[in-house]
C-alpha cells in the first residue's frame, strides 16, 4: 500500500483529504506542522508528500529543500497552496516540486493528480541510457542529464519530461494539452493555464534559449515547437 504524508494546518481540510485518500486505498499519515512532518517522514516509508507552503512553524519550500538534499531525492512532492502567483509557482517547481495545486481545489482533481503520479511510478524502468544531441545540447533523459555547450545543467523532473517530449518530436507543433499530458498524465482542464508557459520559460533560461532563433518557438494559438533537428549522440 502506497503511503502519503499530508502536511496541512487547516484541520477541516486535512481531515477531508485524509478521509478521501484512505477511501481510495492509500495509507495517509497527516499532521499540521513541519516538526511533526519531519518526524513522520523519518518513521514511515513515504512515497508522496502533500504539503501546504505556509505552515504554523515554517515554510513548505524549506521542507522540500530538506527532503531533496538530505533524504529521498526521488520522493514525489505536491504543493497545496493558496499562493497562485506565477512567481510562487516558479519557486515551487524550482525547489523540486513534482506538481502544484492552488486552493480552492476539488478532491477529484487532487486524486487524479495523485493517481497519475503513482501510475508513472509503476511504469517501471527505462530501456537503458540513450544520449541525444540537438544544437549545443547533449541530453540523456533516463539519467536526467543535460550538457549545454559542455556545462552540466540541473533539471527538475518536469523539465526533464518537457525536454524529452521536445526531443522526441522535433519540428512538430505540440499543443498545450499534449505538453500537460506529458508532464502530469492529465487533460489540460486539470492544470493551471500558465503551467506550460512557466515550465517552458524556466527551461529556456537553463538552456540559454534567447533571441529570435529560439530552440523552443511559440506558435500563437497552436502551441510550441522544438525548432532544431535531433539525433543520437
């Protein structure tokens, strides 16, 4: 049985989410503070964390940083928060979040995202490392390894999936929904409208994709296209 750690300081919401998760067959351990969350994380084999950003004794971003640096780097993490500005979303993804849900949200949407994460985890191992080349980039998706002009570039899970999608479909227009399905295994209706733009802008910054001759081009009203050819390195 998959175990989910829930950190939410609003008691009624915490109880509602925990009840729903347990009805859906998950084991949910819940608390309202970072101190309790760290203790529960150390005592249990947790696969997914659901965490509010603003908690009574600290910040969920610092909790995620603690997890990524000192505990499980591959632990799945979803922020639940009322902070919905683009800068807040970017900060959450930059810290290493796998997803971001803004309040208020429906439990059906939350369950869809959780189920999608566990479905991806169950798909299992890849077929071995393959390195691809496009322009000044060398990319190995299975190892989340990217070199840009020889310098290593750190990728989040979403950036790795996004770059993998572009490398698999060079010079093809990809719609917002196609990109969302790759990132979250969900239809576009389940994600914030600016999720795709936020992820692409962050990736552009990391690969230094600036100017007119961009690698990732925005085709107005249609989607995005990777503007270079791709080959095996």
